[in-house]
C-alpha cells in the first residue's frame, strides 16, 4: 500500500466509533414486484464504511448500488444492515436473524477491519467470516466478501495474514471476493473526511466501482 498507510489506518479506525444502528433505509424483503412476485434482495452486512458515517443520507456506496440496481435490474432491492463499529463476532450474531427476516438472494459481507484494530485473534476473525459465509450460503444466498488490508505499521507478517484470510475464506467457501474494498481510495488522503477516518462522498462511487464487477454475476 506504500504511502497510503495513514488514510487506510484511519479508515479502519472507523470501526472503533460507537455504533449508529443499522442503516435500514432500504426497502424490506417483503416488497412485491409487479404481478405479485417477491423481489430478490441484496443484504449488506458491514461497518461504518458501509453505514454512511459522516455522509449525507443516501450518498453512500450502498445507496449508490441500490440506485444502479434500480436502473440495471429493477426487480432487485437492497437492505443495508451495516453498523459503525461492527466486528465479525457482532455480524455473526446478527446474521441469523437478518437471513430469517429478509431472506436475501445475495449477501455482501464487509467486516473484519475492526477485529484487527482491536487486536482480536485473526483465527477467530477468519472463523467468524467463514461461519457467516456458510450460514448465508446454507440459506440459499450467494455471498460476496469484501476484503480489507492493514497498514504497514502493523507489521508485514500480520498484514499479509490479515489480507490472506479473506482469500482463504472465499476459496474454501467458493464465494465471490473483492480483494481490497478500498482499492484506489485508501492511498488518497483527499478522499477522506476531515477526521481522516471516513471516506468522503466523492469516494463512494469508487468504492462501488470496486464492488460492482464482482456483484453483477451474482444477480443472474
């Protein structure tokens, strides 16, 4: 990541802030398409990077994704269950209820950065991610896992292990993977808010651009 360590680190620190609660501005799964058919749903389970922290409501990458879906695949809807400060343990605890309530066709998991920042055991993080992917797949959903990286000051070995755990989970569970969710963003300080923690509104389309190519095949 080179000189991007500072912005990437502060972006990950967003996980340590108090939780907002789910960004539940999206339509519920029960909504019906014309003709009475239930509309398929994309569920996003993430932390502050997906919860519109510090942004105008409706300007985050998840809402931009919902807007793109409305144009490209109008039958799809989105529910954002992201919470600022969320960990993989918290996500795993909440996921069962979300799967039961919303019955998503696709689940996007954007978690793990907070675990590393809090010094949690990476084996535990990997096990939690693996459990979430397995649970979502068992419910019939397709899964997209969004990978993160740690800045160099965490140590090369630790950073490589952290980055690799996303690949390992995706490989073992055969789910879709975005290797680095903040590709093209984390290295550019001007794409972060004044707190140098949260990506700006300008960065949100770039974050979606990293997600969309991996998401699109899951919508068929």
